[in-house]
C-alpha cells in the first residue's frame, strides 16, 4: 500500500478554494497519539482539535467543528471510529458525546507506521508541509511530534521567490519598516506568501509581501491582514502589552509597497486571505 499517495489525495485545504485544514490536523493529532501509545476518544479530539483549529485553522478556527473530520476522515481509508464504521456522512454530536467512541488509525496503516520510522516521518512531513512554514514548529509541538525529522518537510518554494520579493520591497517589512542587516545580509525580514502553497498559491511577486518575523507569523495565523487598499487590518483577538507598539500602532496604516504595479499584491490573493485566513 502506498500510504504517501493516500495522504496526497486528501483534499485537506480545499472545499472549492476554501481553507480547510481539519483532516491533516486530526491525522497529526492521531500520529502523536500513536507515537505515545495513547487512545483518542471523541471527548479528547473534540477538545484538542478545536484548540488546533482555533490556532491554525484560519477563519474556520473562529467556529471549529471537529465533528466533521472525526467522522468524514473514514472516507479516506486511514481512520476508523469505533461504533461508527461505515458512516460516510456526519454523525450527531449528541451521539458522539453519549458514546464517546475511540477513533484510531486504520489497522494496517498504524501497523506500517509502527514498523517503519522513516515512513512515519515521511507521513508527518507530507501532512505538515500543507501549512505555512511559520506555523510548522508550533503545530508539531502541539501534536507532540516535535522530535520528528524536519528533513521530510517538503518545501515547494521557488528559490528565487524570497530574493525577488525582498528586492521589490527594498528588503524592509511592509508594515513596520524593519530593514536590519548585518553587513549586506538581511536579518529578520521574510518573503511571505499571501495565498499559501498548500492552497495552490504561486511563487509570484504579486502573491508575496515582505514582512518581519513577527508580522509574518501574525499574518499566517490570521491575526493581521490587508484590505483592497493595502491598509492593515487587525483581529480583535490580538492582545498583550507589546501588541500596542508592535501591532495596534499600525492599525489602518497603508503598507509600504513596491513602485512597480506588477509587483504589488494581486487583489485576488488579498481577497483569498481575507476570506479564509483573517480572523476579523
């Protein structure tokens, strides 16, 4: 059985062009449980997957629904819910709460993973690669898979993307203007994808924006974004003393953009981020 091929066929990020990382997050949670020889009951999945979706699920995290992947993942022949086998649609939450069934990786899949550490790491790498790079380490810690080798995380970035985006923005954060360098080396400023790779976002300058480390991570988490005029939008969920100077001080401010029209963010990518990621 080619388990990696099965993983690749999961429509994890898309319902049409929508952002829906529910299935890969559930699988990562299940892999963490397998590594620790722990069972996963519905009550734990309901709690932990809800937390993961709030943190990494973009706009869908504002109203997390762990019920859907818990049952529907069975259709991918990688997951089984005891007592609910064969259900292809959705079960009632009241039934799951009452029975509190165990969900587990399909037996032959779990057996293959337990006997092959490389396959285990490859599966984790294939799943975690579906998320923005700024979120990978945090997710792995949260699902208790931080010891997995990063060599299997698949980057689809065009190596020219970072260089071209940073040059277009004069190697400075489009929000705060951070342009710190050590000699000629830019430090702490990154080329962020507006629409990520896992959602078929291209490595084009018009799908990129230069952001410092903090603003890049906030952007990928849906804490900040931009409207069609490239004015900064901030989620009400952003708080903390430092947020006043690092985030809220720029509320409504226009981003510093490239001079060339062709290098400015494309409105269709900004609209996608607003619809799927930004948690307003």
